[in-house]
C-alpha cells in the first residue's frame, strides 16, 4: 500500500451514503411539513381529524375539536346560531323578573 492512500471499505461507504440519503429525505419532509404549517396558518386547511372539517366555519384545534367562529356552533360548527337578545314577550319567572335573554329568530 502506498503512503497517503487510504483503504476504502465498501460497506462503510455504502452505509454512509444510505445514512446521508435518509437524512436528506427527512430534511425534505421537514421542509414540506413546515411549509404546510405556514400555509395552513394563513388559509383554510381541511383536517380529517376534526368532524366534517369544522364545516369551514371554525378552526380545528390540536385536540381534534372544532373552535367555531362567531355565529356558528355544534360539534362540527355546522349549526347557525342566532344572536341572543332581550325577549320582548315572555312569561315572568318571578316578581319583577321578565324579559330573559332568548335566541333571536
């Protein structure tokens, strides 16, 4: 063997190449994941983990539950909620107790 020339172990070289390929693949997957996080934070993203993807009326929380936007309710944010207001006509529930809050129709 000549001085200065190293012996190449083919198995070690192949293992190193495989390790590098795996690292590059994982780095690409991480970049895609981070891009999706940025995109999904700025626009509506469908999540199969929340019921009915929150019916496009709310945000899917990490707990797989919907956080409905104002005016929407239900487990999947599909129920339109009417605003609450003081009732004009209702039955009194006690002395000087009337005009309870009711859902507007």
